């Protein structure tokens, strides 16, 4: 009992001692065998951006039965300027989305998350770098995308995860993502886009175990100007870190198909 | 309105039942004779290894000085030495005059022994000074509330009227263990009841732990701005900086539910922590809210160095039974009334 | 009967259909049948190696990368009338290839279903969407069955497995349409038999992509965007209590061969009711166009002995496209709604 107060304080100080986010001077990443910055590894965002890209206070979760386990954690904004520049009609739609997010959010239904949301979902993802392609494998829903590092190619059709062409700019992996369908969202706050979405992602090694992640988001049907999010991604450094299956389809079946279940015979 | 009395009876009893609270052991009768801020000593506080003024330690803000000056004292801001000595003497004899604010320690119809749990104010560590009120200045009272604020608060109260016992969300924040009276900022003395404040400093941060409901504020002193105004918190967002040997903490981003003495969400709080001598932490605060008061107001509370440690004060964890009892009581009363009406 | 190969037909009829509505499948070059990959399998076994040396990744691993297909006409189990005959002759294989081409030509011309008997179940043109396996490159080989050895069939079940399966079936009987969990895993977009492991060709879309990074090999099956990220750094398997649909795969290199060891399966996939499934896969690039894929499956509580299979995986053009199954799985909705409607109608009739 004697030390409880001290423990609380020590914990608070530990948290507080985390360095403030800041752009750091160029860190030269280790190289792959073919001389490219080596981003191989399992990475994860450590923030609550998937709840709301913009700054948000803690709030009651949607399921009372889950109490503190699934309420909304607070978080600072990952949006540059803390404002998503919606066009007026789109702003209204976002409000409606937010009000009905449990019903409308594709993440609730275990749908493929799209980009950039896949990056900051509260699950790890793995970068596997080869000469021709960089594969990003996401634990959530087993989502995956292959980034073409050769001459840019064009998508044959829109898809959930879109079409990714990448190139290197110094230490930075730049990924141009187009042809995403209009069915994904950016977060659980109802932030959304149209099929005109164009995302440019930048992955820059900041130190051995941290990447700076930036995504510039452009969609003239929804936003009045391009806007940008940024956040660090942390390497999962545990020994034996690996992606496990999170095939969430099964967890949505009662929600999606439960009403079609055979009624218990009377 | 839920009085401090009901609070004390509900929360403390509940917490006691849950066995989670240990009251601090007060140092008997240790009344420091610190006077006022104006008496500046040449005492220089020590420094932390990082070179910040060292405010660290455990302090108690128990005081007999009321927040607002008793009406009869007019513009009298300080007692004379003689008046103050007399007042202290009477208090130690157990005679508490109207010039003192007993707060939680006032006699009440609770079912436990006031001499237990550190409730006996006369045995507490007191940092009272010769001030006639904690609020400084010739008026010594909270400025009048603006008509719009009066209206706002009246409307909120009217909305809840008749529904006080409808559900948990109709109960006051403190009864729900969301925001206790004593942990609220600015920190007002809670008489003798769990009034300890612990200060710990680390590089670039000062942590304030209030014993009441383990309320912890981690205050950065690295010059960062406030967080986005979109993020509102019960305790607001605090950033600090050093002015000489004084820690200055600026707090905004309050919720409109925080309502410090009727304030709105525009509440702006500036707190100043300094050490006039080894045994005293001087706590001063200024609050302003142009939507609530026509001018800012300032109070000053000396805190006396106290013996630690600060124990765990768990409110919510033991609140369940008590809270259920309140609501169940209301439901039972309703049922009985319905039954009577039906007869 | 294929134990646990859950309903190719029901797949094709429900979930798959919906997937096609939203997903562009790999655009195959029609009629692009690969020349018989004799190099891989014309020899009687994998041991007949050519002098061909695989290229290396920058990290020095044998390079298995690329877009591949294990699309085949070879059945998993040997047809009864071929008992004892493990390989077709060159002439027999040539005749089989010719037959496939003719069938395809007919299809392209008339848009007829390719598989009389099964096609009656489906509502779309087999010549579209790459549904006809002959429209995609085929990894031809001389084998009469994927399963090797004189039997060429999955060995008999153990008595306890027989009982387990019978019990489960009896329990499931009459409840096939009760709720989503009664439907096959494929219809639920949870797991498809082509993913395994072992990787087994599907009736359509047997497309794979292999990507290698330092210390990892990823095998992605286009259907249903299942990527197995296989570490090759010598780490052990996951704790026994962590079960996964695709199991837990760890790999290592034996010369030019990638050997993948997989355990930690659920008892639902890929072989229903197998409780201690252990799969070993071997991938060897035997020439620029071909990976020889070999596998051994064992579960002493399931089959009386281990069994092994072998088939070539052949290089194909293109990129994998997104195969989103769950996102528009109207098939499952329609199946269940249909069952409810049928029940209501039956009830109405009964009350009349």
C-alpha cells in the first residue's frame, strides 16, 4: 500500500517521457541486398486515428455491455491543421455517417479497409520487400496489396484496396494509390471519400524501429483541397513477432446474417 | 443540490466498505504560521537535477479559511495577529466559529465516527493564514454571475428538477466518481478529508497527484501549445512554464459539464505554485470566464508540507453498491407511492 | 468423396457468383495453354532434376517469385478406371490436351457451359469471368492424379475419424440452411480449398503470387486474397493453443527447395475433422516457367497413413487482382433468405 502513489506517478512520468512528435533529420536506413532502404518488418500505428483522424475526447462506446473495454479512447489529431476540408454537401454526409457509424462503417462488417485506413487500423501489418514488388500484408481481414515498383501500371478496375504503384525518393518509399472504390472510409468517425480518391503515401525511416508515415489525400468530389495525415509507425520488435489470422468475417456473420437464421421451432 | 455532506457520507462510506481507502495520518496540531504571499522570504527553493525549482513533496491544503469572506468582515482582508491566534485557539478547543469553513468535517448525520478516517478537522495539518477568505482583494467573494450564466445554470437545474433520481446520469459528477469536488481544478480545500497533493517533477514535466480519486495531472513545461479546442476534457488541458521559482499552469479545453461554480466551457484557469519557505507551498489561482463572471477572480491557498505517503483513493470501485442503493431506493419509493395511490 | 473439400459446387453457385459481380478476375489469355511441362513431371518423380539453375533473389534465396497458377485438369484422386496407372503416356496426354482445346473452342463459340452436369447449377456464362479452367493456362503434366503412388487416392480414414465425421454429419443433417455457420466455409468467404495448405487447384481461379523478402516468403492466393507470410528464419511454430484457418507455416531452404511445415490448423479447414493435421510442402523451381509443388499430409487420427501429392505450378501472365468475396456475399444472404421463404411457404401450406 505504501508505494501505490509512487507507482501511479512513476507510470505517469514514463508515459510523459515519450518524445514529442517531430520531424527528424534524415536517418539513413539499412539497405536491402539490392541497395534499397530496408523497410521489411512488422509495423503498427500506436494512436487512435482509426477512431477519428481529428482530435477527439474520450467518449462512450456503442455497446453499453462492454463498458470501459470498448469505449472510445481520446486522441490528438493526425490531420495537418486538424481540419478535413469537406465540401458542404460532403460535410453533411460525414455528419450523417458519424451519427450512424455502427450501422454504416465498413470496418464493422469486416470489409477490406482501403488505403490509408489499412495503415492505422489497430492491427499490425507486414512489409515484405522484393525487387519488383513490395507486398503489404495486413492482419485485419487478411487484407493485402502488392505495390508495383516497376514502371507504373493502370488499374483494370476499381477495388477496395486500390491500385498501388511505388517508387523511391531517397530514403522514402512513395506509393501512389488510385482506383479505390467509394465503399471504404477513413475512420470510425464517418470520414469518407468517393471513387475519385487519390492517395499518395510516404514511408520514411526515422530510426531503426520507426517509420514516419504520411498520406496526402485528394478527392475533388468530396474535399475542397488536398489534405494530409501523418503519424509514426512502430516496429513490432517482440522476438517472434508475426501476423496472426484475423479473419473477422466470421465475427460479423451474426450481425449480417443473424436475422436470416432459422427461428427456433416453437 | 448534492451537498458535500451527502458526498461525504456516500462516497466515503462506500469506499470504506470496499476497504480501498486509507486516510492519511495527520500530524497533530501542526499549524504553520505562514501569513500571506506578500511576506516574501529570502528562502530559495532547492533545484531538481534538471535545474527546475524543486516543488516536490506531499502537501495538505486543509484550511479553516472560507473561500468567500464572511459578510461582517467587509473589506477586511487579513486578521490581526491577535485575532488569528484567538481563532486558532478556539478551533483547537473544538469550538468552530462561523468564520471558519468546516467543509466535510461539519457535524452530520453520518453513521461513522468523525474521529476515524481523518475527519476531525481539529486534528488535521492546517496551512491557514491570516486571510479572512481564500479569495483575495477587497471584495473577497466570487464576482456576481452574469445574467446569461445565471440563466444557463438555472435552465440546466430546471431540466434536472424532478429527475434527480431518474438514473445515474441525473446524479452529480462527484457522486458518480467522475469528478470529485476536491479533485476539481482549481483545487479548493476539502477540509481535513484526504486533502493531500503530491508533486513529482521529471524532465520537462510536473505531475500533480491529488489524493482524492487518484486524480493525476501530467503537465508539460516544454512550451507546447494547448491541444485542439475540439478536444474537451473534464479537467481541461494544462500546459505549464516556469516564471522564476514559480510554476505557472494554464488550463483551457474544459467541458461545459465541468462547471466550476457555474462556469461554462470557456473557463480559463491560471494556477501558480511556489514555495515561500520549506514547509509551505503557496497555491494561487485566477479563473476567468467572460460567459460567467464579469471579471476574473483570484484566490490564494497555502498548503502545508505533510507526511506522505499518498494512499490509493478509489471511488468508483466501491461506489457501485452505494449508487445502486440510491437508485434502487428511488425506484422502491416510486413503487410504494404508486401502491398507495392505487389503494 | 473428398473429405473436407467443401462443396466446389455450392461455392460456384453462391459465394463465388457474388464475387464475380464485383471482382475482375485475372484476365487470362484465352486458349493460352502452356506447352506440356514435361520437364517437371515427365520423369517419374521429382528426383529427375535438370541442370537448370534458378536465379537468386538479392538476398541469395532461390527465386520463386512471380505470378503462377496451379490450374490443372488432373484430379486430386485417380479415377477408379485408371487404378495402378500413375502416368499418362505422351500420346494419351496429347489427346487429353486436344480434347480440352476443342471443348474450349466450342465454348468460346457457343457460350455453352463447360461441365455438363455441374453447370446447370450456375446462372452465368462459363466463357466469361475465367470460369472455364481451360481459358487459363494449364499446368499440364503426365500424372493421372495429383496424389502420387500406386493408389493415387486419399488413404482410408481411421475408424475414429469415420465416427467423428459420421457424428458431425448426422448432427448437421437437416440444418444445412439454418444459419450462416451451417454453410460451407467457402460460401461464408472464410476459407477456400485452393488455399489449403496444401495448395490445391480450384475449379477456377487457381492464381498465385509469390513474393520474397529478407527472411520471408509470401504466397498469396488470388482467391480469397489469402496471403501466407512464411518466415524462413528458423523460428518454431506458434503455441499449440493458437489455431488458425490456414495453420501456422514456417519454412526453410533445402538447397533450391523451399520446405514449408504447417501445423496449428483448426479442425474445420482444410480437412474437416482432422485434429492434428501436419502438412509439409516443397516448392522447387525446375525451370523458368515451372515450380514443382509437392506435399505430404499426415494426421494419424484421421488417415491410416500419410499421403503425398505432386503437381506443377506454371508461370502465368499478369498481376493478381483483388478478389473480394465477403464484401458482396449476397449469395449467402440469398441462400438463407430462400430457406426462410421456403419454410414459410411450407408452413402456410400445412395450415391450409
